[in-house]
């Protein structure tokens, strides 16, 4: 009998013994891993698409159609417009700007620390109390302007900001209101302070210097004194629906009103609709790859035979062809080629908007969770059951795959034990056989020697 290697024979037989089960586990593991990777890609693609939908319109008041606002004198005011704005021109006269009150108390004396408090009051009715009893932070027995400022800031919660500044060698405690306009005017009520140098100094009108007066913005819709007068504490005017106006400079008496012009911004609108087209094409490409059947030797996609994912892809494509409010994507210049990829004809879109300015927002709708509408709402309704983090399809499928992978891992561990046991058994048998063969060889050699 020819010589043989027990280790080699044991390895070959143990492998042959476990090979059918190992091949099955390898196939199952490969499928599970492919499914897990495919689910990650699907989650990423759908989440990115859903984010893009929300960026286009996540509320009923946010439209896809974009508007712009411009002023005839940008030094006086600037403006932005949203989808609720109405195209047109409005004359505005800026009589005065809103200001934030600033007042300084000059050369306040250092006073002995002790009990006492004062109230800081705003014209809008807000107020807060400043307790000076514990304001002596360095423990030297006196209250400095810096310690008073620190005590005010600690109690103010942003309503007023206090700081100590030195101008021309003169130290000042400066208070700045946290509220612009007349409602932010600051006054001090010092009745809670003990009689003495600090109370006297704070109540001395010669030590109090108003740095910036507290005043509201005054704007006229139309000419000054003959239009509609608007007064407010902020320099941001929102009285015109859909338009936010930032007031920048007051006009002199006799100046002509500034013309605010609001119009549709077709370039920005096209860019926003192109964003939808790009987002859909990205999703469509991902779904095509995941459901590819693998023709001509190509590797099939992870969900090539998955009816659920293929149905999702088909429903998304079908939704593109639906009408909303008497219009559809085709009338807005969006078309699909034979592969399903979308493209935008900006010229056709412009003509459609000129004919019906509200058509785009009617067709696209919004992806609001509370009141979804139009194409965006339809897409969100299809995607949400898959991407929901609590009970979505992808989460459930991932749980199933993880369970399957754990089961495969457990079966692999058991198979590894079976392999080791078979290997040890075969190795023992073939080692014994090798020893027996060696002994027989030695015996045969002895008989040969005797015969000679």
C-alpha cells in the first residue's frame, strides 16, 4: 500500500463530510449579506429623496414657485419674498428706523457693600429685580461699577445687558436694552436701595446720559402723511403678505417713496424644480440597480425578485403621470425618457407659469406630515411606510435579515464543531492505519531477510 498523509486524508474526508451543508450556508450567508447591503442602499436613497421633498415644500405655506423682491433704492430698504407674495409694486416711505435704547450712568461711586436692590424696568412692562446684597464678588466690602454690571447681567436673562466702558478717562455703567423700539426703553427704580451715594448718583439726572434713544420704526405705505402709517419696534417689516422688508435708512422729508417690486423669479423656480428632477433621477437610478435582473451575465440586484421593492419603483413612476388640480408634470415641462429618467424644459415651464402662475404649486403640492398634497405629498405617502424608523418596511426587513444572519452564524458554529469532530476521528483512524502499515512493512522486511 502506498504511503499516505493522515492529516491530508482527514482534511479531505472531513471537508467532503461537511461540504453540502457548508455550500448551503455560504449561499444563504451571501444572500443575507446582499439583502442587508441592499436595504442600506435603499434606506439611503429613499431618505435622501424624502429630504429633497421636504426641501421643496414641507408645509402648506411653502411653495415651489419662487418670488423675488427688489427696492428702487437699496440703501433705504431690502426685501425677500416667499410663495405667498403677490406680484406687484408698493411705494414705501421710511420716516424713521427702530433703535435699541442705550443709557449710561457716569462715574458711579464705589459704595459699601450691603443689603439693597433695584428694579430695572422696560417700557413694554417687563422688569426684573437686581439684588446687590451679594454682588461684592471680590469680598473687599465695596461695590464697584463692574460688580453692579455683573449683578445686572446675572438677573437680566437677556432683557438688558450691562457693561463698564471708559471714554475720555470717564468710567460709565452702560445699559443696553434687549428689545428694540420704544418698548425697550430702560428706567431704574432705586427705591429699594438704602439712602446713600449709589442711590443719589443713579437718581442724579446729570449723571444719566442717553446714548441711543428708544424709538419705533415708522413706515408709510404710500407717501408720507397721506398713506397708511405703520409703527413697530423692529426694522423688519412683515405687513405685506409673503414679503419681508428690512429697513436700512430713514428718508428725509420731501423724498419720494421707495418702490418695492415683487415678481416671479423664474430662474429660481426652475432651479428648485430641477432639484426635484435630480432627486427623482437619483432615486430611480438606485432602484433600477437594486432591482436589475442581471441580463447577459451581469450580477442581479439585491431585490431583482423582490415584488415589494419593484412595486414601489413602479408606483413612484406611475405617480409622475397623475394629474393634480387640472395639471401635471408634462404641462410644466417635465418629461421622462424610455429609461424613466426625468428632464426639465425651462422654456415650457416659463410659458406654463405665465399662463397659470399657480399651476406649479398646485401640481407639486407639499410634503407636510399634517396635510400632504399634490405630487410631493403623494411621493411622501409612498416613501414614509418604507423609511419610518419605528415600523417601516426597511426596519422590519433589517430585523428579519439580522435574525437570519444570526441563525446562519449559529449553524456555522455547529458545522465547524462537526468538521472538527470528523477531522479528529479521521485523523485518528488514518494515523492508526499508517502505524499498522508501518508495522506490516517492518514484518515483511524481517521475512525477506530470513529467506536470503
